[in-house]
C-alpha cells in the first residue's frame, strides 16, 4: 500500500497536460502504468480491477500507446462477450 500511496501523491503534484516531461521528472504517464500494474496484480496493494482500469485509462488519456492498445483489446473482448 505504501508504494501506491507514494506514487499517487506524486501524481497529485503533476501538471495534467505534460505527457512527455524532461528527463528526471517523475510526472508523465509512467506512474499511471505502474499503478495499473500494481492494482491489477496485487503487487504492493490489494488487487483491484476497477482501480487498475482507472489507472490504465489515465495512462491512455495521457498518450501512452501501449495503454491505449490494451484498452482497445479489453473493449473488444467485452463486446465479444455480450
């Protein structure tokens, strides 16, 4: 839980529209992907699919191409299941 709290605190301090910050800056899309992975796998926190999807969506919204592809694939699977 401590890991995700620290990253979430950093995200609160990040500007909302800088998907490609200068080197050495913690802001950007990388923390969102880490939070997705932590919540999806339960690493460092309880597994929570809803929070995992929220962080994946935020990464995609900030321009992370792999996150966008993952969301598209999940949407296609959901549509096929209906």
